[in-house]
């Protein structure tokens, strides 16, 4: 199965100091690390990772092993001369989040540390299933010889135990080998992983808060599926969008676009400071308070952004367009997540926005063109009165 996540950040120094949010995905998105239970006491008191009402995220034996291994990572890495600290972790049913900080320049890089952690998790998973460690596990040629290519049979003759064999296979060869053996002999996690690089102390605290809040968010998505839909392809008119939130907002008969200049075309003052903006704002707010409309905007100029933020704060219905794509595992930040939860927000991200072309001589892939094109799409959505076609929906 291809990895769900992008490659590591090119050009970043993974030997030096830094803090990272690490995400590992269980191969096949299998629910092996934890599960949600309805519990009124005993089990929740033993394993209270997160509680919402009477629902609790309960770690499996494997999840407990992985959590302990992550917390023990600084001790293990110190024996290799690497100084690291871990700040948070959570085992969701089919993936793992952890925050790790590199305290001093290392002889290993971050990828080596994560690979060692993943290898340990795979070993513990296999041991919990009764398999011997790969370093002493003989390879049963008979179980794969009917389908094994000649190169693999030769490798097996040269490396009779699985641990030695795996270390002497290329990435492509490992994938071919794993396709021939049982799931229990395959790695626990996907090959790649996501490593979000921390930008500053505020970002670091946000990373930790995100990890700690993950179970609650998952429970909310489970409880309110109509308001938390993630769809990869929603066709509105002739265009496809990724979407997250309350798709019912597309059915509103009246949709008003919030579009503002950065500066007033006559006075050249910031538009949001002018009487014209005040009049527009009063019209938008009156329509909202009368329950007549949903606002549509990318929230780019200062005036648009102010109105978008007001909708999020006051619970006004809003369709927000963004240039960043919405993929299978994309999630909004907490503020928009909570607005989706309340049912008053739909986030749309057009696929292939650059095909709309450049604006005023600017390249199609420039922010200038993309922002203008998002406002063009907002106008199209306001004029759309048909039924949006959902081609594919993924449960969050």
C-alpha cells in the first residue's frame, strides 16, 4: 500500500536541533493500536487516554507497548550519543502521533531514530502474535517458493534468517518480499512518515495541544458525521472541489459573496476602514441575522478576513474557500474544526485551481492569480442552485 504521507522536507537539516510532530500510519489503516469504548468506570479508569461523555479511547496491548517505547526513546537514543526529548504521544486506532525534540546535533539523523522506533514496534507486534524475533526467525522457503522470483530465492540462500534478509534488500525488493508473506511478517507501519517541522515556541505548543486533543476530535467526528464530512470530489457546476464540513450549506437558496478590495478604489484608504465597507457589512449581517443566507468567501483581503472571522466567532453560516488542497487525511485547525462541529462551516478547496489561468499578467500559480481565481469561484458557487454531486466520500 502506498504511504499516506509526503516525503521528508527537502533541504532540512535532520541532524541538527529541532522539534517535530511525527505521524506514523498502520499499514492498511488497520485498527491495531486502540479502540473507542463506551465505559462507565472500570476500563476507563485503567486507561483514560480521552473521555467524551462515557466514550473512551482504550489502548490495545500493542498500543501500550508503543506508547511506552516512545516514552523510552530518549534513554535508548542516549546510548547512541543522541540527545532527544519526547513531549507528547497518542495511539489512535490506525495511526500514531508523537512530538520529539532533538536537543543537540546528532550523529544519527531523525529518520534513523524514527526507523529504529518503527522496527522496535514491528518486533513487539510480531512477538505479541507469537512470532520469534526476525533476527532468529528462519525463512520458510516452502511457503513462498511457488511464487518467489529467482533473485529472492538466491537472497534467501545467502541470508537464511529474516532479519538478515530484510537488511540486504532494497526498498523495492522488500515490497516484493512482503507481498509474498503473511501480514504478520510485514512491518506494522507504512514505509514513510510525516514530520511536521516546528517553526517556533508557539508552534511547538500547538503541536503538543494537537496530539493531546486528537482523541476528542476523533470522537466528535464520529458523533457528528453529517457536520464533519470529508469528501475528495464534490462537483459544483463544472468544477471539482475537496470538501470538509457541512455539505448541506451548498443547498441554501441564497448565498452571498463577501468580496472586498484591499484599498478603496477612490480614496485609496484601506477598504475595511471606509463607509462603503460599513454599509456592506451591515447588509451581510442583516441577511445573516434574518436567516436568509450563507456567506461565501476565501477571506483574503482584510475586509474579507474580518467577515470570515466574525462568522467563525458568532456561528454564522459560512462557505470558506482555500487554495490548499483537501486530501484523504487533511483536517482543519482547531478553530475551523469547532465551527464545522457546530454545523455552520463548509470548507472547499478547488482541484487544479491553476487551470483557471493567470490574472492581470501574473502567472497562474502565483498567489495573486490564485486569490483572484478563488473569488471567481466564490461567485460561481453563489450562482449555483443545482445539486452538488459527491463522487467519493471518506469518513474522517
